[in-house]
C-alpha cells in the first residue's frame, strides 16, 4: 500500500489540478454568460469592462486555488515524508508555472500561482507541525 500511494501521487496531483481547472473554466463561463449584459456579449466574449475585470480576477483566484489543491492533494496522498513532499511539490509546481508563463507570457497568472502555492504551503506546513 505504501508503494501504491507513492505511485498514485503524480496522477492524483494532475487530477486535482484538472478538477480545479474545470471548476474555474465553468465559473468563468457562468459569469461570462449570466452577468454580461446581452448587448455587450460579442462572439461569446463580454465587452463590459467591469465583467472583464471580474473575469480576470476569477482566473487568478482559480489559478491560486489550483496551486493550493495540488499541494493539499500531494500531502494527503503521500504516505510518509509529508513536509518534504510539500516543499518538493511547491518547487516543482512553481517550475511548471514559470515554464507555462514563459511560453504564454501570462506572468500575472504565474504570480497568482506562486502566491497561492506559497500561502498554501505555509498553511499546510503549519498544520503538519501541530
């Protein structure tokens, strides 16, 4: 069982990230469709500045939440060495986020991932110490 949990760690992390991604995309689509005034919805994109700002912040919150979900999943699945697993997952996650930001140019989303990851790691590390 010990080995199986280590083997399931990466697939579980990917599933957690993907689940939060789907929830974020769903929330984005819901807000876009429900809150945007119909006359400002053009080709599925909202032209309303307030709603666009809300959507940008919703993206950032979803990215930060995904970082937290990945860390929480890693620590929950790891059968041992939870502190080490937490910090290795944070560093690896920041590396992946930096690579994605480099390719896409979305550095504000990297900042959201880093903030969510570091804050989440601090919270989880505090719980692990107790």
